[in-house]
C-alpha cells in the first residue's frame, strides 16, 4: 500500500491542506513549529483513528493536541491510498460524528459497507501497536517498547506452519484468562453468599437452642410439682432492665419517708377531711414501699436442671408445651437448611477444578507459543542483522532480540549490550529492529515507512548508509526533517 494524498480538512493548525506523495522517498522539509509532526500524526490518525484518554491524561492526549485551531466543531480529514492498482479514499471524522469512518474505492466508485473491516484488510491486519513499533517512527522515539515483543510473538505463533492459520493464539489466551477471572470472581461471590446464609442460620439456631434450654428447665420444675418455683424461674430468665439494689433501697426509703411525713401531717391538721386524706396517702406510700421491696428484690440466676425429655410434660401448661414444640420444629428445620448449605459449600469447591483446568490450558498454550517463538524468532533476528550490517557498513553483523525484548549486539570480536554502544549506533539498532519487524508484520501488504526527525543523531556517514538502504528497499518512505542534508545525500544517490 502507498499513500497518494493527504487532505487535512480540519486538523491542528491545518485547514483544507493537500499533500501529494509519490513512490520512493518523499521528504517533507521545514523548520520547527511548521507542522511536520502534526502531519505525521495525521497519517496514523487516518489509518487507526484517535483514541481519547481519560482523567488527567485526557488534557494532553493526541485528541486534544490535534484539535483544529480555527474551528473546534469540525475535526476531520481524508487520505487516498493505492493498493493493487486501485485507489481508495479514507474519510474520518474525529469528533462524535454519526459516521466516523468511511472507505470508498474510487476506481470502482464503490463505498464499503464495512469500512473498518475492509481498512484492516488494506493494512494487512497490522495492529496499531505493531505499526508504531515498526514503520511509524515518531520524533525522538526510535526505540521500541515491550509491545514489540508481544506483537512479534503473536504474529509468529499465529503464522507457524504447524498450526491452523485461522487460530489466533493471543486471542485464545485472552479468552481463557477472561474466563478464569470470571470463574474466580463467581466462586468468590457464591462462597461469600453461602457463608452469609450459614452465619445467619447458625446464629438463629444458637438462639433457639438457648431458648429451648430455658423452656425445658421451666418444664422440669412443673414435672417436680413446684409451679411457684417454675414461675419464678421463668421470670428470672426474662431479659429486663431491672433495678439495682441501691436504687431499690433508695426508692423504698423515699416511700417510707413520704408515708411518715403524711402521717405527721395528720397530727397537725385541723380539719377532719384533711386528716382522713393524709391517712389514706400514708397507707398508700407504705404499701408502695413494701411492694417495691418485695417485687424488685434480686432473683437467683441458677438454672433449674432439665428433666428427661418428654417425661410428664402433660403436667406443664399447654402454652409452655406449644412454645417448646414450636422452637424444636424451627430448630430441626434450621438444621436441615444448614446441612443443605454445607453441601452446597462443598460443591462450590468444584469450581477449583475448572479454574485449575483453565490455568493448565493457559500454561500449556504459553509453553507451546514460547517454543514456536524461540524456533521462529530467528527470522526477525536474521532480517535485523542484515539491515544493521548494511547500515553500519559491517561494523555490527548480528543482532538478537529475545522474547522479553532484550537486545544483544554481536561484533566480530564480542557481544555487547545496548548500554555499551553510542547513541548513534543505538538509534541504528532500533531502526534495524523496526524495519525487520515491519517485514514480519506485513506479510500480506507493504506499508510506507513514516519517519519524523529519525536521523537527528546520525552523522553523515551513517545517514548516507541508511538512506541508501531505504532507497534500495523499494518501499515508499515519507521523511519529515528540519535539515537539508537528507535531500543533498539523496541527490548523490
């Protein structure tokens, strides 16, 4: 695929700005603040859209930065590309448009009914992560990130000849991991609900057991013929606030004193009716004092022993027998419910089997994919090594990228790490890796190489070797630069 034209209708500082490209190397030259990086961003946005960040990051994400300067309400653009001799126009509206993406084949005058799916086909199925880690190099961002190793793993495993090409191993792992998380969350939720039910029913069963013990102790008193003691025992078992001995004594004393005072008043009263009235209240106060002393005296808390169950219960009041039977029935039902809940709790542990099976499947797929990556990983190392040897003019002849994205550089004399080479050489190593990754990713199509100030740290000798490789690669290259030396070197080539 080659880019034929960009139309920045409303994007950043540009409004209805057209740029045309040709096959081979294209240079967009201009000083700082002229909009080169905006155009570079526009190309990726047209191919993959603009994702909006959330929270604080949204203030400085690409979507906010590239908002049109003169008309914030309109945020859109178009791109024409050529693939297999046919011209396609990609139209995007980056705001909340009802039709954010359209794809039209202008050669056949046919608009796609499924623009995203057809655009993915034009791009050869390459993901945005793979794109930005291979042929799309941003300003001062030649190095790759951990997404490169993951994308390479996915592409190599899925394209392995021993596997079905329709199987996406990364997708399968994603589904299995999601299913495992769902099983773990469901198990945790079910266990919490069961434990809550068990706790509630167990608490009620404990309360019932206490109540039955009290009722049976009261019934035992009736069985021994001591009804008074049974009633006293029943009263002592009731939960009530009660009066402390000090309060009982104080209240009794106050009532006796009140009675004494009213009695004294009798001797000083001159009217017969008043003396009778005071005499009546004297009696009332003393009777109340005796009542308080008798009614609120402390009861013993020693429980009466329960007799054998069911023996002579006919001697007990019918209400007591009914209450006891009611609680016994409820207690039995609670025990049955608890048994069912305990069995469910045990069966809930069966989810561990499914979780273990999913874990085993995930581990096995990872093990297989690791083996395939190690077997096929030599492909990218071979391609990158060839590119690096050419652009360094033989100084570095082999590069190795492992499945953790760790890089080792081989010279004819020794093996080096990235921290042992100069900044310019480091940029060349990453460039070689990116171009090699692009070949691995784009087995169905070839995308343009899009470079924004990529060669700022290259000396003239390195730059000439790299531009020569790009020219000989036959790819379309779009190079953004604020320097004139790329153009001068290309004139020599």
